[in-house]
C-alpha cells in the first residue's frame, strides 16, 4: 500500500499541473480499472476507485502529441507539456526529501559506505550488530541463529560475556573462542535469547579455506546497523544523501543496461556464458517488486526509522526511473515531445503509440528478468 501511495502521489502531481496549464483532466483513478466506484466532480472530471491495486492514473484530454483540440494535452505549449511531464517526478522527489529529513531528525540508518553526513551535527542514536547471513550447517545454524538476529554477547561458561559492539570485532572474538563451547546472547523480535554452540577450531577453518566451501568459526556474516540523528542539518543531509543515492542508482542502472546488452547478444549468438553473465549483470544491481517486499519485511524488523527510510528511497527511485528517456516513462514522453518540436513535425498518434509500445516491451522485459532473479535470490 505504501508503494501504491507513492504512485498515486506521482499521478496527482501530473493532475494538478495539467489543470493549472489549461489541460482538462477527464479522470483521476486510484488503482487500475475495472472501476468499482465512480463520481463526477464539480470540476467536471471523474474520480474513480478501481479493482486492480497497482497504483493509480490520470487521464488527460487528448494525450497524443498530435491532438490539437482546445484543452487537450497535445494543444498545450511545449513549456506546459514539460511541466506536466516533470510534475510526477518533482512530487516523488519532494516526498523523498521530506521523508529523508524526518528520518535524519529521528535516526538515519548508515547503510552506504562513506554515507553523506554533517560531522559537527551528528548524534549517535544506537549501534547494533545484525546477522545478515547464517551459513547452513555452521555452529551458528546449529545454535538456531537466523538472519536479522541482533547478536549482543559471546561468553565462555563461567566467564563474563564479551560485548559485540562492532561487526569487525566479531571474527577476532570467535577466533579466540575457536573450538570451544560458548554461549551466544542475541535479540530477535524485541526479545532476548541465549543459545549454546561449539565453534569450529582454527584448524578446521584453515583446512576449509583450501576447498570450495570455506567456513568461519561461528558461520555468520555480521553488519553494523547504526542510527545517527541530526538537528539543524537534517534537510542538508536529506539533500546530500539523496544525491549520493541517485549517483549509486545510476551506476547500478549502467550495469543493468550493459548486462542486458550482453544478454541480448548471447541470445543472438547462442553464447550461453555471455547470456548467463549478462543476466547476472543486468539484475544483480537492482531489485523489482519482489525484492522490495523482502527488503521492507527485513527493514520492518529493525524499527520504524528503517521503514520510513525505505519508503523515502522508493519514492526517490520512482523519481529517478521516470526521468529516464525511455518511453512510456515520463522522461521518454518528454523526449518525444521535445524531439518532435525540434523537428517541427508532431508525431502522429500511431507512431507515438508504436514507440511507447516498443519502450514498454523493453521495460517489461527488464522487469521480468529482475523478478526472476529476485525469486531465485529470495526463495
């Protein structure tokens, strides 16, 4: 529902700016048809609630660039069309900045290397060590530890517990306890638990590294989860961090596009290795709806700050995706409008629909590919 709300806000931006630029809105819908409720407003447009919960839409009069009837999108000025197309992106960007500002005020998760911050206004809220992966058959697995557990202390029977305050310290501590039976103290779902397990010896670990299945003393991959709060600099952090995430997202998209090219080339040439490598490169840097659902589930276990963070990030991603010059995304439609104006030859309705159809097929192809990889990754 949160994701759908972001899309509805995006469409509301188009709706408001279109009406302010003389373009008539015929319908504003929440979810996709068939309709289960419709009402004509005093403004002359129809408000609808529909059956398929996949977002929302706004239907403008004369949406083709070649339409010339008064009040149609096609008859609007180039500047007016540009503002209408950009409105959804601006709405999602503003939402992301507002949400990131709120998160910065209450506790911003540190999830990126060299994450943007304002050093003289940084206040530590909390720091914990979370398990991100448990190796099957490892001492940790035998103890019942799971991914997303917070590991607190390790102790040998009869000795004081050793606190785990930093993920980088865990391998050193488990190496010291190698081959011994230890108590593991951890938190799951807000409740504290204790488990006992015998760690692998250093000899077993060293021998395993000469095989294709290297092991560790405990068998977990830990990660520091730190929350930092800001006061006066919260809006600055929101802007700076959004810019950092945008740059990282474009890097990931670059890998995805390059991988998709290799994938297509592999299909054409019959090169299986190129096809496999292309599929991996095209999808390993991004996640689709399936991946987002799993990330939201994981983040929800870490507190409301992480949920707000994820909503803000998704809103930012929607803004980034929609500025791409790929039909039928907003950036692609705007590129077609500007291109036809530069050529002084409006696109015919048929040609515009054909371009949008090809763009949609390519977009859906990447969507399906990412979803397949998400299924393999999470199931």
